[in-house]
């Protein structure tokens, strides 16, 4: 009965939004109050087992990479790559591909807190975005293309907050403002599903006792991020210090930097990260791939692409269609 009342409450708030001319700003305040009431029992009510079973916001991992058709770095390495931005844009985002070799230096974002920044030897391969918050993460990147006034650092903080499974009720400051700026009311509601509150110290310690070492770091970093954004007093540097581990993870010899992935749509793609916020992406589109389409458009839309590291201690990097100068 209680869940039904809460659900009806959210539907009522959403109807208020539809009737409002002030859009997301007013709705954000209403949702904030309602979700605080729904979370009144606190994180301990979930129980440790349930906390550990909560799904990842983004679940993509290197095991999701389809390595069929992969090519090592010397594949087409002698070709001239022309700017991807020379190609026409698709109405729904991305670029309409033609046969040839292309590259773009684009904005990218870290999608895994408590991991190492990319190193020069890391091999990254394509995997699709997957997980409970897939749609809202992609929506942020698509919306960001239309809002160049929103800083990349603000978007990165918002993404780290989502990856940390933060309740919208705990959002504050610039992160909350960025969410309201880039997301619709329906998408703001999606932030609540599967979210966690700030876990008490004793719960975190008990959880860490049951987790592998590499997962402990991520679990603890995410909880600290939830606490930081709820405090209302934070900086990008503080977020970054929690999300990015010092030092570099050891690269895997079987997956060298510059390795090519054969994309499901029939073209090849590879990634050269420059830190986590910029990535050089190269694409090779074979003539036969275009010929098989019989006039149908082949679109490269990077907002559904994760450059996934072979080394699980390094960061997943979601790509964008936004070009940037290195």
C-alpha cells in the first residue's frame, strides 16, 4: 500500500509538471521533496544483501566486447584519416558514414569511479552502453550537444553522480542544476530507480568485507561521491579525486593500444584516449559495407559507444559526437 501511495504521488507530481510553464526547475523541486519522503527509512532498511545486489547504473564491461573480426594496430595504419566532421550530420545525432577512413577528437567521459586514468599502453575496444541508467546517460550526452553553454566538467560530475547511484533527493548545487538543465521531467524520474542513499560507515565496512579488492575501491568511491554531492559544498577537483585513482593500471599485452573493433554495423573503430576527457576515434568504413546497404544510411552515433579497457582497473570512456581540439 505504501509503495502504491508513493507511486501515485510521483504520478501526481509528473502531472503538475505537464501543467507547468516553468518546466524542469519546478518539477525538480517537487521531485526532490517527494523522494526525500520516500527514502525516510534510510539506507539501512535495504539490508546489506540487497545493497550488494543493486544493479550497476552502467554495467558495460570488457567481457561485453565482441572480439570477432578484431584487427591489430597495423591494420590500415598507413592510410590518411580525414576529419569525421566533414561528413553530414544525421537529424537524430551522429554522422552519416561513407566508405573511407575518418577520425575525430571528441569529448569523452569517465563512467567508472574508483579506477585509474587511461595510460598510453591501454587497449580500448568498442562495447555498447548497457545498464539500468543507459537511457538517461545517453539522453544527457545528446542534450549536451544542444547546450554548449554547459561545461564538460559539470556534465562529468553529473555522470559520476549517476554512476554512483545517487538519489535525486540528494542532488544539490551545480550537479542538480545540470541535471535539470539537460534532462526532461520523465528522465529526472528515472534517476530514482535503483538509486542508493548515503550508506552508513558500518554498512560500508561490512560490504567491503564481502567484495573483491578491485570492487571495494569502486564501492567506497561511489558512496563518497553520494555523500559529496549531498553536502552541497564541493568542487570538480574533489569529485575527480574520488573518481580517479592515482597511478596507472598495468596494460594487457594481448590488447594493445590502437586495436580495432569490428562494429556490429560493419565498420571498424578504435580509440586513443588522451586522459579521460578527450579521445581520438578512428573509423574505417569498407566499400563493401556501404554497398550492402543498398542506399540505406550508415550512421555513427557515439553516444551509444563505450571505449572499454581490456584492463578492468582503468576507466570506461563513453564517447560523444562533440569535436574538441587536443
